[in-house]
């Protein structure tokens, strides 16, 4: 399996974790994570339910304190509302009666801290530009609750990108989308990374759609972790050591099948909500 990896040699470090550990109910969700993520990197975050993938994003967003260790975002502690970070939450369909339009949702990425929506023409022009870039112009004026899951997801991505962040945290952005939508959404995020040199952390059970773009995989399981290139992580020896039980990795053409892991399924077919 050939991977096109992003060079870290001259890239600026944007995220650093030192001995980062999270404990819940006396149980280590994950512990002793020490790694850094540089500008331009695309990191896939994998692991079974309850392994703390969403919790890791919340810690980076300043929403969840660590029990031990430190996190730095471009040399500073995490904080809420950091506009240098774009966040795509887990997809939940909007109620069909929600009155806001697609473009209103994107606008909240500009002035969500204010009451109401701005009428600033420069901000409106920027919102229109981002909407066009994600391919959502045709339905931007439609009530958000009347759009398909893929259309809603494009607008969530536009909302995350409208502040032109240096880091993009994506929490299961492919959840419940068909294969064509998975590919187009992943390509949108990859294109933004390529154009801006942003770092991407992409939590997913859907490794196969993102595999062509991934530089490294951070795999969480049983409170433990490993981070390396996809070829080095997605192999039987590495995952067997991580899970503490026999795991097989099967490659069929350009797809990866993980057999015997805790969720006992291919990363590309499970659609679970994160439990932690």
C-alpha cells in the first residue's frame, strides 16, 4: 500500500501532547500520550467505542481538562473559542422545522459569539466564497433541516472553515453518509489542508475513504495508543500488541480490513457514536 506522506521536517508544530492522560471512574481512557502534530499533517484517529477519540478532541478544544500531563496549541494551553481551530462535530440531522438557512449556519462560524447575524457585506462575501468552495451554493438558502445528510455536512464544513483555521478537528464527519458523500467530504477537507497547510485530526471508523490522504494514524485502544504511518500501524503485530489479543489485518486491493479487534469489524463499515 503506497502512501503519500507529508514531510514534517520543516513544518511548524501546532499541537503538542506531553504525558497526556485522561481518567474516568478510575479507568484510564488513554494515558501517557506524548506526540506532536505539525502544520499540513493529516492524522486519522482510530479506535473502538469508548477509546476516547471524541474526548481527545474535546481536550484539544479546551472543553475537557486532563488528569495528567499537558497539551499545547501552538505553544499555549487549550482554550475555549479558539478561532484558529475549526471543529466539525459528529453529524446529527437538523429538525426539518429549524428555521435557519444553510448560509445562516455558516455565518455562525463568523459571528456565533454575537446575538443575531451580521449584515457586514465583507463578512457576507467571505461566507459566500466558502459556501462556493465546498460546493453548497445551490442549496445555501434552503432551510437546513430540509437538506440531505451530505448537504448538511458540506455546510458544517463550511462553518468550520469560514474562520480560516490553522487546525481542523473532525469528529466522525463521514457518519451515516453514503460512499460518494464520504469521498467528496474527505476530498474537501484534504483540499483545504493542501491549500492552507492546516493540520487535520480526523476521527473516524471509516478509514478506507481517508486512507489515500493520511500521513499518520493515531490508534487508541484499552487506554493505550500508537502513532505512526498507516503502513506501520495497520498491521497485525502492531494492533495485536495494542489490543492485547490476536488481531489480523487483511488488505484487499486498496481497502483495509481489521479482524479480531474489540469492535470485530472493518473500520470502514462501523457507524458508532463515541461513548467517551
